[in-house]
C-alpha cells in the first residue's frame, strides 16, 4: 500500500516521540512476550496487514501470525492475530496498531451495512473525499473491503463540478465547456445538480455523470426519468441507513455516502499480552 510506512512512522512518532517512559521504566530489557488481538464485537475485518506492519516497522524480528484475513466477518471473541517479540516493542506498537485497525474495521463494517441495505437494486455504494487527513488511502481501502466502491481519490484524478465551481465559472454549461477543453479525452466530467432544470442543462451540455444533490425521492425519480439512462446518475446528500434503500429504488446508479469515512465508529478490538 503506497504511503503506508509514512503513515505508520508519523503515528509512532506522535505516540512514542522521545521514548515510551512507562515501558522504559518498568519492563526489563529484551523480555520476550506474546500477544493476541481479539474482536470484542461483531465486525468486518480490514487492515490486518497494516496492524502487522506497525510491529515489524518497529522491529523486523517480530512475528505476526494472521488468523483472519481482510473481508472476513468476525464475532465477538474471535481471534484475529497473534504477535510474538520483545515485550517493549509489542507495548510500543500496541496503540498505533489498534487505532489503525479499529478505524479501518469500522469503515469496512459500516460500508457492508450500506451495501446490504441496497442489495438487489442495482445501485452501488461509493465513498467521498470526506476522509481523515493523512488516512485517506487506508479508509478508501476499507470501503473496498466492505464491498463499496471508491469515488475519485482526490482533486487530481477526476472532474467533479460542484455548486461553488458552477458559481465561479458562471454556470453549468460554461463550466462543462471549460472542463472539456482542459482535460484529456479519457477523463469523465461529473456535475452536481440541485434542481430538474440543472439536470436538463447538465445533460444537454454533455456531462458524463450527473449528481442529484439533496433531492427528495420524487424529484430524484423524475430526474432519473429525464436522464433516461443516457449518463450515469449519482445520488448524494441526506444518505443514511434509514434512507439509502429508498434512494436506491429511485433508479440511480451510484449513491455516495460521506458517512462511510467521516462517521464510522472505531470497532472494539483488544490486545492481550503475556510475558514468556
């Protein structure tokens, strides 16, 4: 995973900084230990290799034995992994490994719930750029593990003309025209719309994807009818586990859910250490 070591290095520096005072004070040098990572609640596992890398980043001799792979659904009490190495290293890596693993499992678990909620409708669940700064690559990976699909990674790999772009450019048609002249022929243009008239304008101006932003279900259905399958339709805004099924049943192709990454709860995972 590109950039993983930098993420881990920054997290360890934030936590350990000039030294783990507690471990230095109370743990004898080079005392071997084993630890078990255990799920404390039902979850979809994501980030097991990330957790392993935290420990091997600190000490390449640490042995990390994976018991469950990413994408597996676990029950409370299930063993996730066993770690063996110097006790000081295991203690220093514990919180960073758990923080990353718990957060990634939370995103994967929440994504799986959304995917299940729209099953059979044909709509796909996608993420957004509403990610934790510095952790986007991990969170977007977790969305994929949970069965979702990634939207654009950042501002650099996709055109999404939103409300403020439209205001700054002087209208939808002008914004699309300028974008089309700027980007390569291989790149698509998505436009955010809030009314049916904007949907019609975006369609006539040549948008490849039309986002229906914060529309009620009746308006969304009418927009899908107007578009008539000519371009992809994305629904956004006001999406939660109670509303997502109804949104999917309007006939949209994609439902973007910021909550997958900005509101996922970290799952409960413990690490229990035993000195050898």
